C-alpha cells in the first residue's frame, strides 16, 4: 500500500517503506534475486516488493553465500566461559543435583551469574526446576507398587469405581497469578498476590466416579460429618461408614469393583464388614499411590471452581454459617464439573499403571 502524500511535497518515486524489520523468507529472497538477474533496478525491486533499498542490496550481495536462499548461521554473542568451566560445572551438578546456584559457584570456583550458568549447562541437557512434591517412598513400598502394577496392568479398568476424600480449605486452590506493571510496582500492595496465614475453615468431602453401560457417571459430593465420639472429634471410620451407607445404594451396580486407598478409616473392621455384608468387591490397592487414583486430580478443579464462583466466602467469618456455605459451594462446583474431565481421567489409568512399571515402582509424573 503506497504511503500517503504529505503537505511537504510529493513523495519521491524512490520511496522507502518503513516496516518492522523481519527476516526475509527464502521465497522473498528468490524474488529479489530473480528480478535483479532480469535487470530490474534495485530501487524498483524495493518499491515493488515493499522492502528497504538496503535490504534488497544486501540480499543481492549475499546471494552466492546462501544455500537455497536460506538464512546464514550467525556467530552470536562470544562465549565468556571455557570448555573446562563447562565440564567442571556439569560434573558438579550431576554429583550435587540439590545444590543452589551459589553452592555451584562455590563448588566450582566460577563467578558467572545464574543466567550464564543456565546457558553453560543447557547444551548438556541440564536444566534447573522446582522439584515435584510426592509422598516419600521406601524400597519396600516401591517394590509393592511395582508388583501391583505388573499384576493389574491388563485389568479392565472400566469396571472400577474411583473414590477418595478431600479436605477442602476455604481460599485454597488459587494458581499462580501474573500481573502487568513496572519494576517499581513489583512490591506495591496492589500488585502482590496474597494468602492468609494459618489454617482457615475446612470441610471433608467424598466423591467417586465410574464407567458403566457406555457412559461415565459420578456420585453426589458428600460433605462428611465429624465424629463427636472420636478422640479429636475429627473424621473417623464411622464418618466414612455414613458416606457408604448413603451413597453405595445409589451408585454401586453388579459388575463394578470399588476402589479406596489404605487410609485407616478405610481399613477399619466396620468398613470391611460393610463391603462383605453388601457383597461389594474391593480392588486391591498398593500403599502410597495417589498417582494411580485418577480422582486425585479432580480436587484441584473442584477447589478452583469454588474459588472462582464464591469469593464472598472469604468474608463470612468462621461460624457455622461459613461452614455450611463452604459445603454448599463445593457441592455446586462438583455438579458443574464437566463429565469429560472424569472421562479423560478415567481413561488415563492404563498409562498411570504403565508409568509405575516403567519407574520400577518409584515416582511418576502423575
């Protein structure tokens, strides 16, 4: 598109188009070279292709240096470190993976900045990340997980009811927040993501989901009652029994197996007796294996739904009304979860089991 005329006079035919400097594609360079070979003047090529005259001139000058008019490799910024420095750093971090950047400098004698150290280690495939948090596994637990995964890898997982409890604390579930601003605003009160110190009100909820007759289903979200007869008036096997007595008649169907982990409230005698009396088969479960239970990933979305839809909960104090409101908000958020979420999680189980096998029972990405 030609540039508009200005009050200062007519635009010269040798106009220059001021565009954002972008690297030419091989096709654009070929057009320039082809036009030049046909005897078209450089200023006319620049005019026709909407390029700077200097760009056209440089392209023609370097035509013989390029292969198929692809960009030439650049030398880049010269290295400030030696290959000896690189070897020393690689050896140190492989031997000391939990070291801090300062400890890396002290242990190798180099004085480079953190960003330079990252660049030095990058060609060796070494990066620095926040370590994932997982339950501590022992050799024995890893062995049990590995043996369980090998034994059950060919199980029809569509016959399993996935269940679990979740302790939901008010205000939890907020992910990392990004904010635009200047450097001087970084610590301004309007640009800081805050959290409350200490424990807030929380309730325990239970849920499960399963696949049957070609469809995915979920239970009601059950807000559990504390056991006033328990030592600390917390949640006990009697609290869990109330859940099962209310929900299993509504959910369980012949052909399904029930999954629960090895928490003490699940392994109590009154719970085992309930399943025996009602002829509900339980699936064997390895210890310390939340990564194998797909419902664990539902709780993140449940808490996020409450946080997004009910910010008013944070201003309700700590009375019984606040507890009831939190429970109601959790039930609403559960009902709003898309069944496709449960479907994708349920279908991930074979991959989870294989991941445990591949890790010989140790930690997985799940």
